[in-house]
């Protein structure tokens, strides 16, 4: 069978619960911080943090901390035997001489208890020399404070495109960041075994990179460090790069003291010390012909990278590659640059720059529609990619017709046109409450922008009793990857799901893994697991062929039975065949490998085919807005999303629902605020707790929430015909923001552009609707 074909009856495609669901809800699921109680003489780490956004450490006195009862050691730069850096760009000193953001840790205290470590950290005497700081993107642009490569994506000639335009519009747009706010904060637990191996339990999406960073900090080969990730209580990209330094601190502590070291950030520390989704600033110019079709787009994107590069360069590359979203734009010139500010180093977040790029073009269309005299949904549909067209970076948009079909299905399923009439009638009858209804599409490329990362390994063992153990390079953060991998293995070997067990992700089992990111976990690791299982199955087929008297190609594996093609009565149990194979000295284990074929990408020229395929989706969202306060509720959301042939429908539905809600948070609720004043707390994160940072909860869920997966959507060349589901659904929530724009516009006269901030908080919505209302000359008591 080819990679995408699946047996008629198999565990793949069954709607089964998450493999750890029962453990999650009963509290029996173990996380990194739960494992420390099993170790004796455990030490706890606590940071000494900078009270300045930018300051040099001119003196560091650790003696007062060592006088605190329970404090064992204070870790400083002088203790590092290897390289004092926790990043991959050489710009993230683990123990900095110059603090680059408010809350930057300059040293760490190890103590017998967490409280002793905290008291010890407060006793460390640091002499600071404050330095000038840059806190906002606007300040960075004015100061020319940029870092990393500046990229340009281009196609055609925008001057020609604007000359052909009947309408030329310009604008600026600021996009807010987002806090990951995973349930489990960053955590690491390290100890040294009798052979001198450093063993680290880490809440990390990238165990291999955690291993490599730790090794170079310690000055030892990677083979001397083993990293295990049992599971994460959420990651969302925030644990792709950020955990490495914390693991290195724990590892350094354990090598110096000979005692296990636990490092777990509390919520405030996690909020103030770790990176966020990149805020973006966009300046754009767009041209449209007389029919509302794009003729040209020129845009400059500036992201807030924070104090170091982290993943800012590939995040910007993906933003530029998604500036088109689902729309063909004949002439494009897009510049990308990364601001250096005195904030946490902004990092990966679900969508990895794609949401910011897509939001720019959707904001342009939402603002342009009334000025072009078109309904927004019609303007969007007129600009959709057609079969045979390619992206600005040169990749053909395969299955473009699928987007058209999906769009039409969703409009029918959601009764879109009938409800538009209902919304118009409601708005005409209610002067102080308005509703908005909007539909937006998603086209999201799947694969890492960096081609080398598109590979994965797996290790599969079949034991003599027929039971199966799999180990792969992906990490589990609640997204259901392990569940899918068990289904893939059971299907490939033709055994019941109950026969398969999965071992924790460890760097000494599957080496040189890529991060579980870019929505590629199931594609990459599923391909590797299937490859390993196919090797074992081929060997077992040779043994079964002799017993059954048929050619090996005519041996069938299904539901724990092995039989001859067309003769189910001539068969044996899988366990019986395995037993026989063992006694014939047949290898019953295999290392699998998969690399995504057909990818090529020139990062300098921003041209090539960086994605295996595109995931499509669309959402219709209806909102209701209070004209006195700007408060709103999401009345209904209808989603239709393309996941190919789902590996695990229950898991995928949950991912689509969760992605939409997290996107709803980013676009309408979650607002990061830093102190931008010139006072002593300049650069301090103001929204550093759940009381000041608003997350979506049950009360923000759509009152009616209809989610469906596109049917008959096989994706060839991908494991069992499936598609990625992790990131693309987040952008479905753009429809909610556009619905809010429609509702705000309904307070004013038709044909006017409505500008809406992002995030569209109730405050932002109020100012947008009030601007529209003032255009009518009407005032309400709330204005006085």
C-alpha cells in the first residue's frame, strides 16, 4: 500500500478518546513537576530577576544568600564549564552580564526548599547600572533597532499592479501578541546517574534541542545528556525554544552539587520570563480592479522580536508566506523586519507567524469591502485562488477547488444568506444593539519552513507474545499525537489498539528529532512509525507465507489475525505468527524513518515549495454588540475544516474547537500590556497574572458551536491520507473579528470603512462603533 492508503477496517479513523483522557480527568497523569518527590535530597532553583528593562550588572554579591538557612549554592556565569548561552543564535547568555528585559534572570539560587530558595534569591545583592531601553515597536522603528535578517517576498511588479488598479487603498495595522498560558508552567528536573549521565525530565516540545543546549552549556557531548518528556500540560509553541535554558540550569546545578535539581516557574515568573506570540506592525498599500479583484499588494511587516532572535526569523518568513491567505494577488512586494526591544524574547505560538500574516490581508479586505461597494464575503470569494495558480513564493496551490467546495458547503450548512437577512432586520429594529455575521477562509501551509526539520524517526518493538511497544520523536502536549501514533501502529501491523503501548519520548531512544511543531507531528512521526511497522510486517509476511503456502504479497494482517488473501479461514493469530518468527530468528523490531518529499526553499530569495500541502478551512461567526459598552457575545459559530482523512476524528474535532477558541482569545480578549512610561518600572509586564490577563472561558464560547470535518478529502502522500490539524483552526477565529467589524459598522451609515484594533476588546469595539455612530450625527448618553 502507498503511504496514504488505509485498510477498509482499521483503528485509524476511529473516533476514540485521547489515550490519557482518563488519567487527565482523574489527576493520575504525571507531569515533569510531579516526578521530583521520587528523588531524595532534591534541590529547588529560584531566579534573581532584573528590576530594570535594560541594565548592566556591575556587582553581584551572593554571600548573603549563602547565609540563608537551606541555601546550598548560587549559580553564576563563573560556574559554566561550557558555553554560557541558552539559544541557537549565540545571543542568549544563560547568565547575562547585561539584563535585557524586566524580569531577566541573572543568577539562580539552589536550596533545600522552594521557600529557602526564594528568600535566598531576595538576599542576593546586585548593583545595577540602568541603560536606555526600547519597549515598543514604534520606538524600535524610530531608533532603527532591528535584529536578524530582513526578508523580502516579491512577485511581478507592484508599480504595474497599482497602475492597473481602479482603487488604491492604504493603511496601518497593529497586531497584539498573546501569552501561551499553558496549564503547566515551564519545568525541568535533572539528576546525574552512576555513569555520569545527566538525565533531564523536561516539559519541552523539542527534547533534542534541549539536549544539545544543555550539553554545550555543560561542555559535554550530546550522548552524555538524555532528555525525556513524559507529557506537557500544554505548549502551543511556547515550549519549543524556551525550556532549554531552564533544563540547562537544572543540569548545571545537579552536576555541581551531585543532588537532583528541580526548576519550576510559578505563574508570575512564567509570564514575566518567557516569550509570547510576536506583536506585529503592518503598513500596507492595496490595489483592486473595478470588479474588486486584487491587482497589487505592498506591505512592510515589523515584528516585535524582544531581546533576542529566538525563532523570530522563521516566524517572519511564515508570516510573509501567508500574507496572501486564500487569495491570488498578481503583484506582491512584502518586506519583513524584526525589531529588537527590551522585552521577553518573543517566540513560537500556534500558527508561527501565519496568523499575523493572514490577519493583515483579512483586515485589508474587511476595510476595503464597503469602499468598493461589495459585501465582504463576496469580495473574499472573488479573490480566491483558482486551480493552476501559484503563491507569490512560487508554490502551486494544489486542490484550490477544495477551498471553493468547502466555502459553498459551509455557506449552505450555516444558512449564511438567510441569516444575513435576519441580521439586517435585527439591526434595523435595534438602535443600541447590533449584530454582525462574517465568513472567512483559511489556507495554511504544512511543513517546517526549514527543510531539514522535516524528518522524523521511530522505534517499534514487537514482543514474543504479540504485544507492541512504540517510541517516536514527537512530544505529547494534550493534542493527541500519541493517540494517533498508536492508531497508526495498530493499523500498520493489523493488530487491535489494545495490543499497542507507547513509551515516553526520550532522546536516547529516537535521536536527532525535530520539534513537535509546525502542525507536522502526525505527518512526520506517523510516517516514521508506519515505516518501522511496515519493515516488521514484511518480515512477518515471509514467515506467514511459508506456513500458509502463499506468496508474501498475499498475506493479510487484520484485527490480530494473519491469513491468506481470499481465505480468512486459513490463518493464525498474530501472536502465534510472532512466536514462530522469533524461533526462526526473525528481527521483531525496527527503526523507522520518514522525510517529507518534494520540499525545497531558498530562504534568501523567499522562493520555492516549502510546504507539503495546504490545509483549508472556513468559519461563519455571528456576534451581538452592545452600543453603550462595546461588550459582545458570540451567538453562533459554524466551522468546516479540512483534515484530509482524519486519523482520529474525536481528537481532530477537539483540536478544531480548541484552535478556534484560542484564536478568539488572541483576536478579541487577550491584551498584553507593558509599562511604557519613563518611570522606574519601565518595561515591566503589567498583565502578569490571570487577574489582569483575560483568557477565553466557557462564557466566551459561541452559544451555538457547529464544527464539522470536510468529507472525502484524502490527501495523497501523507500517512493514511490525513492532514495536519494543530495550527490551521486558530485562524478560523478571524471570522469573529470580522463579524465584530460588521456589527460596529452597523451603528453608522453604509459604505464607510470601519477600523478595528487588534485585539478587538470591548473597549476597542466601543471606540470603533462610536466612530461609526458619530458619522450619523447621532449621540447617546454614553458619549456624554
